[in-house]
């Protein structure tokens, strides 16, 4: 199993609510007898029951009930991995509202669908299917016994023992169904968080943990590829199950709810994804290549940021104390110093992350000319095309009169990395050819030719 540990998605808020939900889930798990069948009477009244009418209280409480430690631990790890992204965009109270909305809505639909469910019939059907499936192995079972040299009488004894085991297992199933027939856990909510992260931050990466031959290995993957893997597996499993009300279908119901809520909040400008959302990425107009409806480039300074939204909502109200802005500026300056040290060390990906963090504190923060130039070129060498293009354009905007060499580099990145000939031509048109050296002019002509051929 791929276990998400952390993310590089921009986090605007500390995950108080995410941590709180993990604590609450663990407390409920301990308070209700560890979710074992021996203590079923302690937790089953709070889980979602099937075929027993509608119980709105269970629509809330069942999201905090888990059957066993593995169920709880797995859910809490995934909640941390993607709750960070969601709460990082929303803040604690909106996060809690979304968390409970997904859980309540999914449970309400699930319990409504299962109103006509009869636990006794379900247990009998399961037992019958199980016994029929295992009796199909009789021929193979007999062949194995004969190959082992057993007599017909010994084989009959073995078959009778096997049937007794089946009957014992069937009795356990019937008892389990009698004690509890329903569902519980935060899985649907977590798949909702996964889907919301996909909508808001598809190109950001998650740090994943994988155990291979008892060795722990960590690596990075985009949220888009991670979610495609897990949601794709659930769709495949649910298809084989006929989309019955089972684990995979319930996960997909949560994902559908999260996708819808995430899309609605994005379209209503409740969250700011800075042109890195799923729809921008799929259209190709994202990040440094974001365009308005007329095809004009959206300048980073013109984007609506969290600080802009806060300024608008605070219009006519008492201004924030100057001390706070000074503290933010000081924090940003410290981050910029760290960026410079990472650039000097050649750690360009880390430098870019630190620059992003600095701008969360102070959006106007800008690097010195040589540092910004080195960082942009270093990112391009690392084949981090989107990040390189963004900073190259920032460099050109800041020092337009002395940026022809950077324009050539940006055009090359647009062609080589972004596969966007039109963008390369737009950059090349800004270059004063007469000021170029012979070598630079030769490069210019090659880029123009390549850009025209790639359109």
C-alpha cells in the first residue's frame, strides 16, 4: 500500500482541525472497545446500520467508528496526507464543515439505499455463496488426496472434516451479521479529501512510503497520479462487484462528493489555487502559462491571492496592526536568505519551495537579480520546466531592458519543456535583434524556426 506522509502543496493554515479529527477518532476507538466483535455492543449502536430505518445521528457518529486498529491507522494516515491540503486551503472551521458534510451526505445516501436490506437474508446468501464456492474444489481436493495415497475411506473422513469447518465458518458469519450489519469508518470522507486535493492541487507532490521486502522506501508522486491510481483501483473493483454497496462503491461515493464540493468551492472563488487547479492543468493554461479568455498572460501580481481576499473582506474595518506586517516581512526576509543559500548549494528545487513559502508571508518578496537568474536557470537544468518558466518570466518583468538572454532561455524552455511553440514566439517577438551578439542571434534564428515548426 502507498502511504502518503506529506505534501509540497501550499499550506495557508496550520492543520489544527486535521490533528483534532485524528485525536477524536483515536479517542472514540479506545472508548468503544477497540472496534472488536467482542465489544460489538459498545460501538454498533453508533455505526451505520442497514435495513433498520433512517437514523440521522448515525450519519455523524459512524464516521468516527473503526473496526480494528488496522482500519483506524490506515484511515488516519490518509487523513493526514490529504487533510493537510484541504485544511491548508480552507482553514479549520471550513475544513470541519466540509469533513462533516461529506460524511453525513454519504451516510444518508447509503442508509437510504439500504432501507430494504434484510440482514438474515444477506447472511444466508453470503454463506450459500461461500459454501458453493468451496464445494467446487471437491474434485481438486479428491485428486490431491488420491495423489497422497489416501484410501477412499480416509478421503471421505477428510471431506467430512472440511465440511464441518465450512459449517463452523458459516455459523460465525451468521453470528457476525446478527451482531452487526452495516458500515463504519472515515474512509468515504478521506476519499472525498483525496478528490478535493486532486481538484485543487493536481501538480503538487505527495511524499509516499512503500514497504518492499521489509524495507521502507519513500518517493514523490503528483497528487494527480496518486489519486488516479487509487480511484482507478476502486472503480475497477466496484465494476467487478457490480457497484454493490461494498467498500469500493462507498469510497467512490465519498470521492464523488469531494470532487463536487471541491469544484464548487473553486468556481465560487472560495479557494485560490493560483491557476494550478485541475481544470487549468487539463486546459494547459496553468501556472506561468495561465491565460485569460482573450489569450493574454495572467501576471502573477494580478492574481487574487489569500492576502488580497483578506484585504477586500477587511475593507472599512480596523486595519491589522503594523507589528504583524513587520513580523511577516521579517519572516519573508529570513526565508529569502535561506533561498539564496540553497541556490548557492545548487539545491534549486528546495530553493523554489522556500521562495514559495516566503511569498506566503509577503507576496511582494523578490530575490536579488543574480540569485533569481541562477535559480531560474538551475530549475531549467533540472528539467523543472513550469517552475523555471515562471521565474524566467518574473525576471523579464522585473528587468525588461536587460533580459534578452533570459527571453532566449524562456523561449527554449517553452519549446523544449512545455512544448508550446506559440508561447516561444510571443517571447521571441519581444527581443531586440540588433542588440544580440552573433552567437545569440544564431540561437534566436534557430528558436524562431523551431517555434514555427511546432505550432
